[in-house]
C-alpha cells in the first residue's frame, strides 16, 4: 500500500495505531472473524458466505495497510498489540465463533461498531497527520462495512 505522504518513525503514533492492527478489537480479529463465518456458512448459506468473504477481503487489505503503517512508524509488523515488543501476541480467541448466521451478524455489528469507536478515539488523540490520514480512510471504509452488515441483517431477517 502506498501512502501519499512520507510517513516517518513515530513511537507515539505507533503505540496508538498498533492495537488497531493486531489488538483484540482490531482489524486482524475482524479479518479472521469474517473468514471463519464465510467458511462456516458456505455449506448452508452461500449468498451470505460470499458477502462475508468479500468483507473479510476488504479487512485483509486494511490489515495490510495497517501493517505497512506500523512498519513505517518504526516497528516490525508482528501480530502483537504492542510492537516493537514481542509480548501480548495475538490470539484467535478474540474472534467470536457464532453458530448461526443471525448470531454471526450480530457479532459483526458489535465488531464494526467497536472498530469505529476505537478508530474515532485514536484519531481524536493522534498528533501525526500522515498516520491520521491513513486511519481516516480506514474509518470511512469501516463505516461502509457497518452499513453492509446492517444490510445483511435486513436481508436475512426477511428470509
């Protein structure tokens, strides 16, 4: 992912951004959750599974963008909420493993709302305008993801 501005090492911005990369409520969790759901629903609800797979792919792109940002801010993109320190490695236990389409979509609504809330809070305190530009774009995309999940909820409730 190329950034329009030259992003320089910034330990403060790195600490703010890292939880969105691989923290419990970050984009890595969202990516894995959508792919789990797409696989799990693929045998019984192909249409919803495909929509979730698409959302997972979009989250994967966001994960790559955040990993690139973490690297430019000065840390290796290891899956931890606090790089450059090799502690608190990511655990897939953060993913909500729902059993039904309805429970999965409810988890996705909570997840997307949480991502929006965390991104907004980070942006309110972030002093690095270049990093903020990246997170602002991700926030806008995440708002679109929330709208997509809300649409899936409406579609599945009609079925």
